[in-house]
C-alpha cells in the first residue's frame, strides 16, 4: 500500500485487472514469445509512463497541453544525439537522458511561467504553437537531427540481441541483451509510474485538484496557482522526456513520426480518456487497450474475415484494411459506455 | 476604533466598465463582529472580494494590521491571516470533507485541537468526513465553508451571507458557530441579510449604498432606531 501511496486502484475488479497486467508485462518475454510481442510490451511500458504523466497534467491539474509529445521527443532525441556523437556507451545514454529531461524541464518552466496565467484555451494554443515550431525545426535541421528520416544509433552491446548471457534457454527464451533491455524499460517504467502516483497523492497533488475545481478559491486559501500549475507542467514534462529516452533506447531509432508527431499526441489523449482521467491507473488500462488494438486488431480482423468467407457483406466489413474504422467504433463505444473512463467507471469514488 | 485591524480608505473598484465601489471608507476593529449591511447590489460582496484581491482596487488603500495589502497577490493576502468565506461557498466538490479541510490549512498540518473545535461546532462534518463534499446538503456545505476558514489561526474573517437560503435550524447552528468564533477574539466582517442574526452577533455596523459606506456606528444604535433603518436602507429591518 505504501508503494501505491495509499491510493488503492478501487474495486476488486480493477485491482485484479491491474495485477494481471502487471504480471503480464513483467513476464512478457516468457508468456508471449516473439519479437513482435516483446516490442508491443515495451511500447506499452513506455506509453504507460507517457500517458500517466499527461494524466498528471490533464486529469489532476486540469491543464490542456498539446506539447506533451514535444517533451517526449526531447528525451528521445537527447539519447539519440549523445549516442550518435559520443559513441555507444552507457554514459551516452545517461547524459542524453539527463540533458533531454533538463531541456524539457527548462522549456516547460518557460512556457508555464509565461502562459499559465492566461486562460486555459490560450495556454493550449501556445503549447500547440511551440510544439509545431519544434517539430518543424527538427525536420528542417536535418544535419543535426536527420530530418524526416530520423536517426539510427547504436546502444551498448550489453543491451542488444548480439550479447548472449547464457548458453541455455530459460523456458525457451534466449537470455540475451534484448531481454535485459526489455527489463530495463520495464523496471524504469514501473518506478516512474510509482513516482507519478506518489506525486498526485501528495499534498502538492491535492492542491492541484483544488485548483482544477476552483482556482479562485485555491488562491483565496493561500496557494499561488501559477506556481502550482507550472510545477505540474514541469514534472509532467520531465516524466514524458524520461519515457522518450526509454523509447529511444528500446527502438535504437528516433524520427519525427515516432516521437514527435501530432498523431502521438492524439493517441495519448485517447489513452487518457479511455483509461479514465484523473485516476493514474487509467493510464495503464488505456495504454494496454490502445496499443494492443493498434498492433493486433488488423491481424484479428484478417482471421475473422477468413472465417466468415462466403457470407454476404461481413467479410468485406472485416477486411483488415478497414481496421481504422473498427478502431474508431471501439473508441466511440468506450466513450459512450465509460464516459469517465474505464478505471473511473470501475472505481466510482 | 483607535487601532482597526482592517482599514479601507477611498477604495474604488471597477468591474468591467461598471464603477462598483466609489470610495469605500471602512474600519474593522480588532475583535468583535462588524456587520456590513445594505440593499442588494450596493457593493458588499465586491468590498470583500476587493479586500482579498480577487477584484483589484483602482484607487484607494487597504491596510490589514498596519500593512498595506492593496497590491498583494490574493494568496499572500490569505496567508497574512484573512479567512474568506465567499457567498457561493466555493468548496471543492470532488474532494472529500477531509481533503477540503487539509487544503484549507495552507501553512501546515491541521492541528487536532482545531479539528476538535470544528467538530464541536459542526457535528455533521465528522459524520461525512470521508465523503465527497459535493454530496453534502446546502447547510452542510456552508458549515464546511466556514470550518475551512477556521482551519487555521486567522485574525480576520470575511464572511459573505452565511445564512442565505438555509433552514432555520441550521441558521441557529451557524449563528452559534459565529458567536464561538467571536468569543475566541477574532475580528469578523460579516455580510448578512438576516437582521435577527445581524442584531444578535453584530457589535458595530456599516451600511452601504451605491458603492459607499453611508453610515457606521454601533449595532445597538441602528437596531434601536427604526427611523434610521428606514432612511439608510429604505425599509424597516424589523419587517417580517
């Protein structure tokens, strides 16, 4: 309980789901063999942190920002650039991670102090403008960033499949650097999530909730609203940058479409909404559902199409090419039946 | 009124293009209850909000305990020792009663001593301690709102219509709580339309009209003089 900062997930059902997801992710390499499954599990770990950090901003502080992928990108490009210029080493990863997080914190501080005084809609617009400007810069400064092609870089051999740690296989899994890399991502993500959970359940988090509800009242009680909001922005930016670094270390590649695009921003928003705003645990549920759907819906539909051959209309509707249509239907249904998100619905405070 | 805790000198406040306060002169003595009376729309609530810095005074000076607070940020004014209970109560409906009170103690943890006093004044708050404040009844919300101002040592309370729309039984609880607060020696500036409560609690009194204070003096004097009431507020306060 202490580990969860006294914030229980809620009812028994949601607790059971979360424990299952935790076990699933912790044992992913052994339970779901194959590169694709492991890749999906790592993506889920990274996005849990990214979505949780956005939930801190949107769900707890009530701040709408469109710059979250930008901070994610800072972390990712930080690792990519240092690995590119310093060569493959753990030092490069460390320095890249730290400098990405630092850059994210400074920019978040600047944006926050300059623009969190204004009305929410203007802040959202400013973040959108800054994020677009950064995306354009990254794609134009191709000498440094590789432009639209992005950067491929090397990470220490100890974290790649080339490094074997044992001659035997454990439950059919080769003990190599890739496995170590997955557990690096998994454990960092777990720690970051617990830290975020701690933050929202601290006195600081309580003030954020108060500000979200009634900022004038919070101010009249004696809290400087702009500082608390800026603090939330900086913390969530740093967490997003750290998630970006993990993602870059896992992929060994960064590019505008994987870490900076506006589509990722929309994915994050959807994951927060599907999981449940202002719940933290919603980030876990939202990220798992969304990324599984993104990765496996197409395959499932292919199977269904094959099974329904010969029936009228249905095979056409279930054509794998139409997977985005069904993804959309899934979202509409989830928002319709779970307006407060899945976790919000199941915990009902 | 030699050493008032709060002084307003020639305070003008505009809301948009409306000139609401037109030179308010007001002194709130240390200890005791000062009633702020007047018809609707004469600027009583605006006066309280201007003291808190929620509206900014365009001209004039506000002094709290010898310190000029006219230009301070709202949060700093609150931390200087003024507890504000707004008309809309402004409780955090999504948070629990407990969380509302913990938040109110902005400068440190809530002392159990104060909590006991709050529970003694408002027993329902203990009953609903862990439930969401949004589910409280109107009277209970008002109790929470006042309890929140009491969560910390304040030297001055600004309370805006605490009995508005409450059942008579709850009005009595509220009046008793305000009397306890007064007995502790805090100064209270109270906007109140319920004249029975006003007469019961008030020591001194200021009457506003058209954005100015037009009369101030001891409450007993106003209460005893129906002609004066008639002249100041255009109605007899003894009317039902």
